[in-house]
């Protein structure tokens, strides 16, 4: 275990930064609301909230790809202005909640959506997205899936639980909201390493579990959660991060596989998961945590590589280094790339002049795949490698990434 004598004031410092980030979003929205009114945007009537206990796992609930999804939206503006960004976020979030809330469950697929919905409420000022996640949490008794411990996918919902816990003032925090998540993280951090198998053996896991550990650290001030996360992150990185391409292989099966053009096989969404995970760790990790510079450096390397291979339409294909092999862009990976790069600009980690054009193009590109009813298309279904899909393909994890991207683009709009 990587041990260092660090005081628990880390928790206080990180919490200040966490709250400043939330306040910044609120200030941008407040400034916008004070000077303009929303244009008329078609809204979906709120769906009746489901009742009873949640069906924990439903593999068919995450999305679909119909043959006839209807026309594309024509009333969205790609301007980097709060009014336009909020309108796009609400259009997509309203459709997704109305369509999917009856099927909300505890799987990783929906966990990413919940992250986006919580961000959407903070950005738009509309509590209904947060309320949908809160209702799911209450019907789930604030528990995670726990029948295949220590699988990171089953811990991903802990991010939303911890956000809902931490968003309350300290005096009003409700212990039940983090109790089960903390209990599982407590079991995790004392688990001996398996010499035959990495804990996080696939790169997606770096979005699923590390942000949970970092938020349990924030809530408790106990650095054991960060230290454990830190050790496991770099074990995974040592195996899967390509130090020449500055991208992650999805897992060890792909270390020697090639695309049709002879290039190494790097999956768009897998690298999106990693960049999203880096953001969520950096949001919490104290500035003087010993290995923080390593995270910042890996983040900057990946952002630079992703920017270079951006498509002419502003988006990225499912197979990053063989874009010509894939007719459609892939929105979930593109959304997490946009989220991560916009965050870096906002936090002065990335050069604004260099990277602002990247996210301006990617945001515009994503808007071109929103349908008139709010469906966000061109999202690769559940998979572990590059693949093909229909233009209408819409899955909740991609929508979560889009809403997270919108939240950071809205912060950028306040600095435009």
C-alpha cells in the first residue's frame, strides 16, 4: 500500500473545491437567468414516478436503436452560450427521463446516466433530474449491487449516492445515503491483491470505482480510500496504457490486436471512460496529494492525443485509429472526451486557445445527432470493443456523458 503522512485536512480542502465547482455552475446559470428568458422549448410531460422496489438488473433497459426514430431536431443552436447549451441539455434529459425512468436500475449503464442527470439539475436549475435519481436511490434503499464483489461495475452507482450525500450541508447529511457504499469500499480497501488478476483489469473500471473511492475519502477525511485507489489505478495503467499512443487498451486481450488498417485497436468509449474517471478523481484529489501530478500528466497526454485524432465532423469513431472503417461517429466516447477536455479548460489544466476549438466542434457535432423528440442517437450499444450501429442507437450511458459534457460547456460559456 502506498502510504504517506498526510493530514485529514485534505478532506476539507477537497470539499471546498467540490463546492466551488458546484457554485460556479450555479453562478453561470444565475447570470443567464438574470438577463434572458428561455426560448420556447417543447417539454415532455413528467412521467409518473415508478413505485415499489427497483429491479436491480435489466440488461435490455439501457437503450435501443429503432428503424424509424423520426426527424432530427432543427431548433438547437451550437453557440457556446448558456441559453443554447441549457436548451440542448433539457431537450435530451427530458426525453431520457420520460423514456427510461420506469426502467431505472442499479447497473453501471444507468449509473453513468445518473451522474449526468445530477449535473443537469445543477446546470439548468431544474430539480426534476436530481429528483429522478433521488427517487431511484430511495427505492433501492441506497444499496449497491453486491453479488460479484469486487467488480467495479457494481460499485458505479456509488458516485450518485455519494453526490446526493455530499450535496447536503454537513449538518443535514443523511448517513443512510452513504452507509452501504462505504461498507463495500471498506471491504474493498482491505482486499489483498490477486497476483493472477488485476482488480481493475478493463479500462472502463477507472470510471466506475475510483470516483466512488475518492468521494468516500471526501466524506470521511480518511486517506486510505485515496491511497488504495491510487495503487490500483497505476497497476491498471501499467498494463493497459500505451505510452506511445497515450491511449488505453480496453483490456489485455487487445494489447496485440490491430484494426483493418494495421493500427492498434483503441476503443472510443473505453478511453472516454478513462478521461471521465480522471476528471472525477481530479475534482476531489487534493492539490498536494503526492501522485496527483501523475494523474494530471496522464490526463494531459490523453487529451492531446484525442484532440489530434478528432474527426472533421467534430466527433470520434468507435475505433479511434481507423476512423474510415466506421461510417458513423460514436457519441458516448465523444461526449466523455468533450466533458473531460472542457473541464481541463475550465480548470486551467489545458490551454484554452488550443482546446476550445476542439470542444466547440465536438459540441456542435453531438447536437446534430439529437432527434426532434430529444433522443440522442449514434451511441454504440453495450460492448467492449469498436462496433457498428444504427444512427438512432441511443443508450443511457451516452446520454449521461452528453449531460456531463453540457455541464462543463456551460461553465465555459460563463467564461466566453
